[in-house]
C-alpha cells in the first residue's frame, strides 16, 4: 500500500505542480481566468490540447517547445511539476492516514507557491498566502498541536516584524512577516526554530558563494522566501533528528 500511496501522491503532485506553474504567472500579470482559464502558449496564444497538458510528458515529447510557434517553453514548468510531485510523494512517508496526507499536501502546496513565486518575481502574493494562513490555523487543530503552532506563529511574527521595523522595510518586506506566521503555524515552535536557523545558514552560504564568484555585488537583494521554504522543508522532514542531535552534543 505504501508504494501505491507514493505513486498516487506523486502523480497527483505532477498535476498540482502543473496547476501551480500556470497560476503563478497569471497571478503576477493579473490575467483573466486565473483558475479556470484555458492554458495557452504565452508567445503565440495557441490554446493547448489535452496531450499538451500532461505534466512532464508533454514537455519532453515537444522537446521543450511550443507545438505551433516553436518558442522554447520555460524550464519553470517541468521543474515546478517534478518538485511538487516529489514533495507530495515524500509526504506519504510522514502521514498516518490519507486525511493527514491531504492536509500536509495542502500546506506544502502553499510552501511551494511561496518558493516559486518569490524566486521568479521577488515578491509574495496574498491570493494564496492569506488563505494559507487561515488553513494552517485549522490544520493545527486537526493534525498538529495548536499551542505549539500558535507559539510558532508568534515567533515568526516577532522575528520578522522586528527586523521590518528596525530596518524600515530595507532588510525584508511585509510579505516575509506573513511567511513567518505561516511557517510557525505549519511547523510548530520547535521546528520553526530549526527552520529559521537552517534558512539563514543556506542564505548566508549562497550569498557568500555569489559574492566570491562575482555573480552578485554587496547589497544585492536576494528573495528570502525560497530560503525560508527550504529551511521549513528540512525542518519538517528532519527537524526531530536535528533537535535530538543538537541536544546530544550539549549533553555529551
């Protein structure tokens, strides 16, 4: 059953990733029919047929080009589809029931939206963010620890809120405060602490790498959202192991 569960989740993840890759640019460019609108080539506007909408498969068969105008398709499509599928599949290993998996999948769909939207456009969109926070509150009562989640949300709000106030919005944006609240609700306070630590470590390492390789200059702004999402995912999947290791090093 575990294998079938994984394959089903992976397949659903492909389609949800495809949906995600479509709504992200539509939201950013404020296009009509954000959810129900027909998918089309962004260059020649050709509406896509059923076989052109199959995640990963259609991209590979068409060799990454539009069937009509031969314009190269964005690598964001297969990347978003595969990462979402892999995430949904991995969640089956941490779910005691289908209901728990569905709730976790919805939470991680929000995380992935944050990751790809902020990575592409360097901003946070509230169309998913605010409903995501409300859902995370409900999820904390269904599969989590409400007290831990609310403490985590407070940590996220204070941690990013203070930085926003002190820097007057120069260090980070108000959207990062909302990400912090969502992280705390979804992870609980212990994993929230792990996520913040890992996020800033990853961000620092990448920042140093970009400076050393001269791919960025001092003062170049990097989107914080992707680092927070990576830290959150690592904390969710390995947070308990990291915490136990840290406590062991303190005691021994």
